[in-house]
């Protein structure tokens, strides 16, 4: 379903909602990584992102009910996916108690919610412990809605999912709106949909063409150039007749890749592919000297873009006035194969004239790792959600907030 010309149309901001003394359900995205064994939160950036919304509600005397999922418990109670360490981390960051219910819904959850006083916070246990969350079950929607007078969505990372807590329950709550995170996401990503400053360049990386072909197709009608890296570039290179050695290639997607390149030419969209790559015989090996994409050894795997490609991509991004980036240029978790991804992050940070939007996921991790997150216009909190948004798809979690 296509988004309206202004995705934010009619959506109220949490600042404009009547929250004083009211129970406010806030859907947050606290799907954070936990350390094995200790269950300590190892990256609290998704929690800290919501602090402006939570603090705003505390200051206005709201009775706050937080709802989130964690991991994939598949509708079953699995203690390793408990939100207990998340509640503890939030309490530490806020300097006040956060009461965790021992279930997402039920008598225990209802008591925790009804005991709230103005400015206090309760967190429901992992919403995905209930099979009705992902099924968008109406009974669960009504139960969750009964816990609040006001609904606020601050979980952009789950906005592309039509689940009970992101979409279904909203129709049973009279007052609804966007938190600070959601409002900022809609604002920046909407700028990529209308008239943009040109050239508009999309940088897409990651492992699979199959994960990105829909966004690639959608962007053909919007962008001036597409820069491709990561293992998905291998599939395009093989589609052009290159020999990729032992590189990861989706051979069942070669026809799709060829068809995309043909369509791009028809749309007069320039597609930039690597001209040289960093190869190794294993992920644990050091990178060999970069080689031309026409000279990849039989035992070699292309694991990052090479220096000539970096220079070419840097030139394209320096000239750009609007950039959307989603997906790394190589296996950036390994220092030997991180140079290409870091170079993209640096090129975006150096371009002070462009609107530069990083589309969540690995790209967000990479730009944070490079220490450059505050040097771009916007880093999205949602990888899958931002990809769907820039295609012009109306996300269920955003559509539910409109009047």
C-alpha cells in the first residue's frame, strides 16, 4: 500500500496529547543485544533513543506502560528472552524504578498497571511471549488497549509489522500519537520521498540481492545513481559475466540482476559496481592485495570493495545532494574487510551539503563503530522499516497513528 504524499499527515506528537494523570501505553523497540550468561545489555542505544519520550511523559505526570518485544520466542514464554535486564538498564538510566510485570497480559500485568501513580513506569513482559502479538489477535489487542487511555508509538524499528502492539490495539484507544523517535524518523525519511535535492544517490550493500531487489526496483524511479557493494555486488558482477571464484553469489538470482541492470539503463540511472575487491581464502584470513574484478583467483572470495572502487564511490557521494545508505560494503565486522564500509561512512560524514540518511541495521552499526553517527543528517533505528519506507510503502505502525 502506497504511503500518502505526506506520511506524517494528521499524526499527533506526544507533546500534543492529553497525558497528565492518564495511563499511556508506549510501544518501544527494546530488542537489544544481551551478553550470554550475564544477560547484561551490551548495546543500550535503542533504550537511550526513547529517553526523551519517557522523560517527557514522567515530567507531565503520565502513568507509563511500556511494551516491547525481545528476540524471537515464537509466542512461548522463554526466560532467556525476558525483558528483566532491559527494565534494570532503563531504571539505571532514568534514576527511578521500573516495575516489570511477569507477563505481557493477565491478572499480574493488570495489577502492575493499575498500581501506577503519576510519573511512575511499568514494563510489560516480552510481548512476543503471547502468540497473539505477531498474529495481531483481536482479543490481545483489546486487552492491551484496556491498560491505557493514550497510545504512543516510539518503535520505528517495528513499524513495518502489523502486530497487536504496533497496529491492532490502536483502534481501541481514543488518543494516539508518535513519540520523539517515531516523529523524527517520519520527518527525515519523508524527505526522501518527495522533491529532493539532486543528484540523489542510493548506496546499497549487504549479503543478498533477494533482500534488496524490491527496494532497488522502487528506487529506479526516484534516484539518479545506485552504488552497490557487499556480497550482493558479487551477484551483479557474475550476471555481467565475471568469474567470482569462491565468492558468495546468489546464482538463482542472476536473471533478476541482469533484468535490473537493463531497467536501470532504461531509466537512465547509473549503477556503480566494484571495479576491484579485497579477496581472501577465508573469513579469518588477512586480505590479500586488492585485485580487479576481472582477475579474482579461483580460490578467492571477494570480502570488501577495493581502493579504486572506494575512490570512485567517494567521488559519487561527494557530488550527491541526497543520500540513502543501507548495507555494508563488505564483511565489516572483520577489521581486514572493513575499509570499504568505513570509507562510505566517512564520505557521507564529509558531505556537509547533502541530506544523508543511514537506514538502520548494519549500516547504523558501522557508522557508530566509525564514530561518525553525529556527522550525518539522520541514522534510522530501523533497517527493514526504513527500506520499506523509502520504497513509498505505508507502514502499518505509522498508518495506525493517523486519524
